[in-house]
């Protein structure tokens, strides 16, 4: 899980961003290139994010549409055992988790400064920019306060199942995230065989959906966003599939048909 620094050109927006640092924590480095900085401004300007009375899910849909076609890129974050954590902001390439981070932070923001602050709150527990404070698991979004979203899985289908996991424990007893420890957690999920047209009717635009993982030490294996358009339900996601390698809209039912299940979170 230790990430490598990618060879793209960075603009250090500030050597250390004190405005986003949580009280009592050390200052941290913010790394963002000029292309990303301009995209942040353009998305916020063009989407009028805080439209009066607008449903938060619709804002998520509109903001996330700005990422369609963005190349898939894993391991863009910087930090790990022995490597100081940096606040990385990179819209040139995203994976499924960084896409969700960026979208949710953008929906809460009115300018670049507020976006950087909100990104620390979404990505890190208590806004503490540190590797072990990073929300490494999808269920961290609803199980650790302050919460990014709430678990609405039981509201989506009466056929949901509940399991108790030992998150971060590898099958050999080691840790996926060294030093994070093992976390007992209750996970609700809708089994793949129970994902029906009726389930789709209960999913709302802007819901964050994780593909359930049957491995005991993990909660989900992939994350995306529900979008309703053209009379269908879509799974907007940063796809690592060879045929895609970018952010795409996949037909939800077809995509999930062979998957173990889904976990559904709702923000706002």
C-alpha cells in the first residue's frame, strides 16, 4: 500500500498549507499542478455548486460529469510508512477513491481555498493530513466521525445482509495498511443476486456505491457514483479495465450482475 511519486510536473501552491491544517497538527505539503488548479476553478465557476434548494445528489452528478474521460491512474497519493503524507490534488488521473474524494469535496466548496480545506476533511479523519489518518476504507466514510456520508444500504433493499469484518487484516494475519491496526466493523451489503430493477428504483442520483468484497480484511473493491439519465441507471466510475482506463458511465445492472454485492452511501 506504499505509494510511489509519479513523474508529473507539480506546482507547489504553497510550501505548507497552514489554513487546512487541523489544530495541533503539523503543517503539510500541498502538491497540485496548474492544470488541476484551473480545472478546480472552472468546475466551481461553471457548476454554481451551491444552487439554492438543489438536491445534493444532483450536484454530485453534475460535478462528477466534469471528470468523464479523465484517465485512470492509481497510486497518485503520496505518503506511507517512513514517507511524509502530502495533500495531493491531481485531476489529470484518478482512481475510484480519489474520484470520490474530489467530487465530494468540490460539492462542498465555493472557491479553491475552500476546496483544499474540504478535501482534507473528506480524505482524512479530522482533516489530519497523515497516512494513518487517511480514510483507507470506504466504510470509513460513514463509521468514523465526522462522517462524509451515511449508510443507506438497508433502506435500498430488504434483502440486505450484514457481516462483521476485521478490516485491514490480511489472510496471513498481517496488515494491508502497516501500522493502522485491525478494525472490527459491521458492514451491510446487498448481495449481487438481489440487485433487481426494484433496487435500482431506490438508488438516488449521487449515491456513492462500493462493490462489496468477500475478503474479511476489506469492505469494498471498487467505488463509483449512481447517475440517473436517459431513463437508465448508470455507475459512474474510474475504470481500470483495459477497454476503458478512464472515468466512464457503465450500465449499473449489467455492471453489478456478477459482483458479490453493493454497499450504498448517501451524502448531504
